[in-house]
């Protein structure tokens, strides 16, 4: 079977957009935070979502309700993220479960 010189055609699985997106990932969260900081005056989640969708097509899957869940509702004059949201952002892609890989040079039997 000879594939040299043929144009790459993605498979059906590769062309399907991802079902789940980690919005708190280090690649997406800075875009969200930057757009929120650029808003002046009273917070407008609809406008924030519109700005994000213009910057990156992946934000089409983000909802206004999700942005509202992340926001600290005690601050009314600007968008401030809740403590829980910022903890998730800091965690990034780290697994939430028990650590299963250990350094073999570290003794756990002290």
C-alpha cells in the first residue's frame, strides 16, 4: 500500500469536535480571564461570551450559565472569579485521584 504523495484526509473520529472541554486548562483560561478583565463598567456575561466566541471557535460550546457559575456574585461592579474556580484553574490538568506513580528512589516506609 503506497501512501506517498497523497493528501492527508482526517478520519471521521479526528474530524469530530471534542465532547468535553476543560475550560480551566492553561491554554484556555488565560483567554477567558483576559476577556473578563477587558470589560469595563457593569459585568455583561453575554458580551463576554460573544467576545470569546469571536476569538476562538471552541468557545461556542461554552454557555453563559457556566460563566455565571464561575463568577463571585458578591462583587457586582466587575467580573471576579470565585475561589473555587481559581482553585480549579490552578489545578489545571492535574488528576484529582490518588497518586499512583511514585519515584522508586524515595522510600515510603519511614
